């Protein structure tokens, strides 16, 4: 498509997000713009079926390889809330970690259970 | 006559901490150290995001640089969370043949997970003595950061604190998630991926991608669907538990 595949790939990612953000605002949808952008990009990938060397694969791969980096600035915001975390330590720990554990167990259990059930049905 | 060369430490420091260069270099530097520590030790507890947050946070506290000043540079990194969310379509596309066959378990798992995450976050925060603002702040914590932040603002929580709690939930999934899933005897790669994505969004997904491409793809899908489900369910469930 271009002699700079990575540039093309990044442009497509930005374009998809832009389309998503504009769409949710125009239609007043209560869905985040990037999620709509993801659906758009998914359709592009299904239709074009790009090769491993294409920018459509290389740009998203690069971002996903360094996904953790992108959360650092918002995470550093914890320095602003150190007092709150200390004062409300118990409710925050309960609401965060117990709820995290319940969510993980219920989701994992439901998917594993249903998958096993369907496998049995097919036999 | 003015001398050709002077010594201006205060002016230089004031310029440096107000410049985007400071926050940007600090963020990438912290992440580089985090990756190095993760590779060097091989410990799942030393996730690069965790090491980077601790290092950058420590530097800000030691130097008394306000978080807002750091964000002048940090926001350039955070911006890419949006395009990275779009990028999650890639593993989904690559593993679509597996995803399509598991549509029912995926949907049931994600909806059940979102209901439990939101409901228990609000109720447990309340039972442990948290006030209303704190409960609302906690409610959307399982959805990925841009989404949880927006939802928190919408329902009357503290958006920046929600972002921090969301990232803590993510780091919990990346550090101990697979270990907990082993203890729960959930071994199906699809179930593990869906579970990690449902409670630990992008950070959990990055750990799932380390484990296997299939687990990563299911985690990416789960995180996207959880973002959707959470945006729809938070306003609804809040009315119910009130």
C-alpha cells in the first residue's frame, strides 16, 4: 500500500478511532469511541486479510506489545490519592480486591462450565 | 559587562519540570527499567507497568513536582490507549475461528462477570464503610481506563481515583491472575482469557498475551465486551442497589 507500512498502519488505527469517536457523539451513543473504532478495524481486517508484513498487522502489534506502558501516566495519579487510600484503606481494598476475585471466579467458572457442557452435548 | 557563561540551576529546573520532555522521558525511562527488571528476574510480580508507576511516583514525590506538571509529558503516552484499544481487533481477527465457536459461553461469562464486578464493588465498598462517592467511584473499575473514567464522571464518582483503582485491578490481574486461576482449577485457555479480560482489562490482557495468543485474543475480546456491558449496566445496577 505504501513504502512506509508502519505509518499506514498507525494512520488506519487513528482513522478508526476518529470514526468511532465522531460516530458516538453524532448519534449520542453511550459506548466509548475507541470500542466502536475497534469494531471498524475488525471489519477492515476481516475484509482485507493483511499479511504479517503489512502495516495493518505491524502497527497494532507494536502497540499491543507495549500496552503496559500506556497505562503508566494514569497509574502515577496514585500519588495524588495516597491520603485517600490510607484513610479509606479498608473499603477500597474490599471493593477492589474481593470484588476482583469474585468477578474472576464467576466469569472463568461460567465460561469453563458452559464450554464443558457444550462439548458433552456434541458427543 | 555580562559574563558569557553563567550558572542557573533554579531557572533550568523550573523550565525542565514544566516541559513535556520531563514527563515523557520519565515515563519511558521507568518503563524501560520495568521491562529490564521483568526480563532479568522473570518474576510475574515485577510487571513493567507496576515498576514504572512506583519509580515515576517516587521521583515525583522526592522532587515535589505536581502530578499535573508531570502530565504535560505523560499525556502523550496515555493518548495511545485509544488507538491501542482499536488495535485489540488484531488478536480477535487472528483467533476468530475459535471465538466464533464459543459465542454463547463468552456472552454469558462477560455479562455475569460485569454484573458481579459492578454489584460486588458497590456493595463491598459500602459494607466496609465507604461513603456514597467512594461506592460510585469503585463501580466501573473492571472496565478499561478510558471507559471507567468516563462512567465514573457520569454517575458522580471521582474519575481520577477510578482510573487509579482500574489500573490497580489491572495490575492485580497481571501479577497474580494466572496463579489464582490455577488455584481455581480453571485451565481452559478461553475461560482464562475471558476471565482476565473481564476483571483486569488491558493490563490483564497484556499478561494473557504473554501466556498464549489464544488466551490473549479471548482476553482482548472480553475486555471490549466488558467495556460495552459495563457502560450499559453501571447506570442500571446503581438504580437497583440504591
